[in-house]
């Protein structure tokens, strides 16, 4: 993955997290992709970003396949 692609992916990840924070409730993937497309992000990149966020534990799916934010892990005090 090139540096530009990586930057684009991070921008889409940030956009996804913002949409879900603002919604403050589980979000259907198709609605998320529609909102991101209106912002100028490709659906292909948005789909990849969703899976990266799920894999990193920042997003998850509800039992009915809606996307939801995972609670932030508490900061550890070493």
C-alpha cells in the first residue's frame, strides 16, 4: 500500500468514526457507505476501512449487522 493510499484510508477511517459518533447509535453499513460517498470517499476504500476498524477493535457489529463504536479502552497507568 502506498503512502497516499494509507493516508486516504486513515481519512476514511476518521470519517467513519465521526459519522458513528454523531449518530450515537448503531448504523447500517449501506447508510454509512452512502454518507461517505457524499463526502467524496469511494465505497471500495470505505469497505476496507470498516474492516480495518473492526479488526483493530474500534468498531463492531451488532447481532443484526449494524456497525457500532467499541468503547475506548481505559488508559493504563504504568
